[in-house]
C-alpha cells in the first residue's frame, strides 16, 4: 500500500485534536481503573470494618451480660443486708429483754438475800437470848433434890 497521504495536506490542528482526544480516552481509562481499584479497596475495608464492629458488638453484649450477672449477685447480697438491719434490731431487742430479765433476777436474789440477812439476824438474836437465859439458869444454884 502506497502512502497516498500527502504530508502537506494533513492539518496540524486535526492531528493535535485527535492526539488530545486519544489522550483524553487514555486518561479517562486510567482514572476509571484507579477509581474502580479505590472503590474495591474501600468495599473491602468496609466489609472488614463491619465485621470488626459486629465482633465488638458481640464482645460488648457478652461483657454486658457478665456485668448484669455481677449486678444481680450484688443486688442479692444487698437484699441480705436489708434483712440484716431487721435481724440486728431483733437481736438488740432480745439482748435488752435478756438484760431486763437478768436485772429482775438479780433484784429478786438481792431481796431474798436481804430477807435472809434479816432472818439470820433475828435467829442470831434469838440464839444470843437463849444463851443468856441458859447462862442465867446455870448460874442459879439448884437445890439438890430431897430424898424421901
């Protein structure tokens, strides 16, 4: 094929326009490929990020479940403490009643000992009087009995 193209008849503006048009297509193609690559990377990152968030949410849910169990255990222990207030009050009343009973018993024994002392004092006085009477009787001379 002979070259029928006359270089003098080629318009320089047309060649530049065609080169610019082809360059534009090439640049658009490169840009399209880069954009598609970036979109693909972003999609992969988003999927990995969503997986990571799901894992974190699962971990958070498990952590919350453990915390809730611990809070329930603490609440059960606190409920026992609420009962402790009643129990302590009950024990204090029982101690007070026991103290009152012991005080009454002590007072009763004290009164009984006072009565005992009074009776002992009275008995010792009677014994002393009896001893004095015996001494007087012994000191009197008794005439010997007469024989008949």
